[in-house]
């Protein structure tokens, strides 16, 4: 045990001497979380300013109501920067070039068709380069127009029922349709967030996700240290000392584990202070997950050192493996949006279990609740470690 | 001189080819991630959203909610038990579940009904499904409002009959409908075919993973410095300029090889329109490769050790990929962050590639992004070469 600790202390001290490397290990992940928070912060504030346009070619009243309803809707004023244009061809060109994310075109015969009780279809031109923003605009226009349809149906149906006659085609609507976003209270839709004590904000989700991912990046340092010592023959020399292979590999692993835990503590503290991320009430549970995540990084370092003969090879393999673990584990896209065929593969991703555990704790789970998930990460760590030990070349 | 430059560049390719695992990682991973992200974000190619629905009422009205949800082509609706639906959301198998509680039908007739949803707060799907459920509620509220007035005014007229009569006015299409149409410069493409939904992820991961290749190449320079082979090369009749040009050319060649594989696979396997505007794509990608090679050389010149470099490389790459729109389309970030994207090489590469691949624009669309990238390359390569130490 003493030998093991000595080797671990040696590796940790070597790293601490390289102040710039320490800075990179600690400060860079924090910088990345900051970038992420800045990039996606608007998802919560709703402040997008997505550039869209409305072209009203309708000579009658209905087109005007639709324009007015959308332009004046307070719910969407931060979301969209709405321009009212006269020329559909110009709007189409702007959408084609990506200068506009989407444009609603209200056809010239809208009022006439509504008056004649014939269905009318409004067209939303969408920029193929902005699928998300244009999709949101289509959704908003659909919602606004469904209220207009509702008013028209209400007027027609009441007129028909109360007069006892079928509605005559060509008769004008009883009242102009409203196109704002009023509540229809007959049937309400109420949403509850998944049965948790607390909800997880987007920035909290990605803070947890990035932390789970960056714990694994620590493995690269461990693998590099191995390769360097192998190249410089110090590993072979250590084997000639009273230390056996398990003590050498264990000691080096312990050094990587220390680095991972230090990274983790800084990330949790940094995100809490900078972004007010609420990591939940069970700090022991968070620490357990952080420790098992760092353990997985240790196992991965062994596997990488076994797979890669040179630093360059590890530099190619490691980010690839880590990104794959991160992508399947939900660090890049929330897990529920991942394709179904991928979900069975998540069980082999330490990032998946670590992130899942973090989210559980953020939502109120306790140490005992997340213990099985931490156990899954520990099991993956052991398997990676065992593979590394099996395949590792010391000379 | 040229022969030496080519020999040095070739050496870089040889070193890479001797590491099959690295080659596989640099090629297979971007392809795998394109599949994952394409399936997650791409509207046209992604799987349908699995939507568990709990119908505890089994009335005419609850059946209508289920039927209207089933009509949405993007949903895969399954009627399940309350326990299964709750567990599915809790386990993140789906972003949202719909619950139609017992007594829903009676509540519709009394004018105070409720459809409940249970959602994951981080799910984008949940927002999309909620909008559809809200639309169904508006439609049904309209029928219920009509039926309520009519059944009170004409007692002989049953609520359900009046409801169904009013609801029929939404068929076959609502009075005012909305259709989205993706606009592309079809006069250039000529086939009017919409760009593949994988376009964003294929372009994004090509841009992202090119950085790993260039950083790997620049890391090799650092490795040679640490091993002393750079110093040894200097005692040969090879001067620094040739050495650096050869190393940079090697990185550019490796990155070009990676681009070729990724774009061919993107086109063949994922239907991404790579190659439709070959010159424009080649121009923007070449300028981008130069820019990130410059960045990698600069970072390798600034850091002192391989440890520092390997720590900084993935984080700089990932950060630039996020800022530049490789992970997600820039249209969902704030105007400020869109401006920040224009200060990054990844941002300009994505702007140019999106114009060419998704919007079907030609050479003129990549002129500005290419120039910006060349400027970036000139600055970073110039600084990097100046600061690079050989010993």
C-alpha cells in the first residue's frame, strides 16, 4: 500500500509542478461550461430574436387580423424579430439566402375563401439552414391560426345550430377571427414536470453533462504519462524495483484518480458560483458519483495506454472514445432525444450513468438512491482497468 | 526544396497510417456521431417521437384525443397504463406523456375538462408535443363551447351530437391551415429536393473532427520536439522554413484525406448533398483546414509540454465547435452568440457550408467565409511559426 501511495504521490506531484497543465485541466472545462451557458442561456430566457417575416397579400380583413395578432402577441416578442414585407418573392429570396429564418405568406384570396367558408392554407417558407428556428415559427403560426379557425368554427356552428339551417356557402363569417393567443378554457392542458422534487434547468443539465464528460478527459493525462514512462524506460526500471505490476499500475491509477477528483470539485464549485447550478441537497451522493466518474477515467487511462503505442495515437483515440461515451450518455443531446436504437448501448457509457446520477441528485435523490448508478460506473471502471492491465505493455 | 517538403508531409501521413486505431477513431467516430445527431435533430430522417398516452376515460372524447394525436405523422402513439407512462418519462425514454383522466368526457360536457401532460424539463420534444396537444385542446374546446350553448338553448339537442356536428367543421381541413415549406435555391439545384436532415450534423462533425486531426498533427510536432528529433532534423540540410512548410503540408494532407472520407460517406450513407457544389465546398474546407492548422500550430507553439497541449486541444476544439454551430444550428442561439460565432473559424466554416449544402448556394456564398478563414489562417500560422520552438 505504501508503495502504491508513493507512486500516486509522485505522479500527482509531477503534474502539480506543471502549473500550466494544472490550469488547463482545471480552468478549461470551466471555460467550456461558461461557453455553453452563454450559448444556450437564451433557451431559458427566450431571448432569441429569430428573424422572420410576414407577407400579407390578402386584400380583405382576415389577413390583417392574422398579421396584427402575431405582431402584437406579447408572448413571442422576445422570441422573434418580425418584419412585415409586401413582396412574397423578396421574402422567398431572403429565406433562400438565410437572411430570414422563415416567412409567413398570407395568400391574396384568404378573406374571400374564409367568407365563402372554404378552407384556406397559409404557407410558411422555411430556411433549410435554420431548421430549429423555422420550425418554432411554424409552430407559433399554427397555434395562432388554430385560434382563428376556432373562432370561425364557433361562429359557423352556432349560426347553423341556432338557426336550424345548414351554413350557406358564401355567407360572411359572423365575426372576424381572432389571431392572438387567448386561452380556450373548455379543455385545459396542464403540464407537470416529471415527478421530481425539483426541476433541472438547461444550464444545470449541461453543467452536469459537461462535468460527466470532462471527468473522462483526465484519462488522457494518465495515458500520456504511461506512454512517456514506457518510452523513457522508467516503467521497465520500476519493474526492477521491489514494486510489482499491480502496485505500479495501481499507484499510477491513484494519481489519475486524484486529478479527476480535483477537476470535479472545481467544476462543481465553479458552476455553483458562476451559474448558480443547484447540484441538489445530497453532497455525499454527488461526491460518490464524482469519485466513480474519476475512477472510470482511471480505467479508461489504462485502456488507452494499452491501445495506443504513442502519445499521438492516444491523442487520436481518446477524444474519439470520450466523445462517443459523451454522445451516447446524453452529454451533447438530452437522453430522451437520442434515437431508440442507441439506447441499449448507453449501458456501456460511464458518462450515461454518471450524468443520470447527477440529474437524479439534482432532482432530490439521495445517496442510497443513486448508489446502483455509481456502482454501474465503478463496474465499467473495473472492466476498463482490467482490460488495460491485461493488454498493457511495460516496455 | 519541394521534394523535402513533400517528404516531410508524407511522413506525417505515414505516421498516422501506422496507427490504425487512430485512423479508425478519426473516421469512424464522426460518422457515428453524424448518425446520432442526425437522428436526434434532423426532422426528415429522425425516428418518430414515441408518445405514451394514458386513456383512463375511454369515452368518445378521450378516443378523439388519441385519434388526433395518432394523425400526427411525427408521433408514434401508444396507449399504455399510467404506471408505464410515468416510468417512461422518469427513465427519459420519452420527453412527454399524455394523460386523459377518468371523468374527462363528463368534464368536457360540463365545460371544465383537463388533459394532463408529464414532461421532462430539458426535452425539446416535449415542447413540440405540447404544442400539438394544445392545438387539440383548442379544437375540442371549440366543439364543447358550441355544444354547451346549443344544448342549453335547445334541450332536445344532445350535447354529444352538437359537439360532433361542430367538430366536423375541422374536417377534412380546418378553416385556416398552415403548411411549412422548406425553400431552397432550386433553380441552381434543379431537382427541388430538400437537403437531407443529416446535413447540419454531417457538416458540423466534419468541421469538429478536422480540428482533432490538425491538433493531432501539431501534437506530433511537439512530440518530436520533446524527443529531440526536430533538433536533429535541423542539423540536416533542411532549414526551418522547409521543415515548417513540410509539417504544415502534412497536417493539411491528412485533414484533406479525412474530409474526403467523411464527405463521401456523408453523401452515400446519409444523403447529404456533398459534392453538388464541389468547388465551393473545396474552397471553404481548404481555407478552414488552413485556419485550424494555423490554430493548432499556434497552440503547440504557446504550450510548453505535450501534457498542456493534450489538455488544451480537446477543450479548444469542443469550445470552438459549440460556439461555431457544429453541435447545434446557430439559429437557436442569441444574436450576441451568433456574432461571437463569426469570430471563430468553426463559425465561418459552418456559415459557408450551410449556405452551400443546405441552401444550395454556389461559389459566391463561400467567398466571404473563405476570405475570413484565410485571414485567420494567416494570423495564426504567422504567429505560430514565429513562436514555435525547435528545441
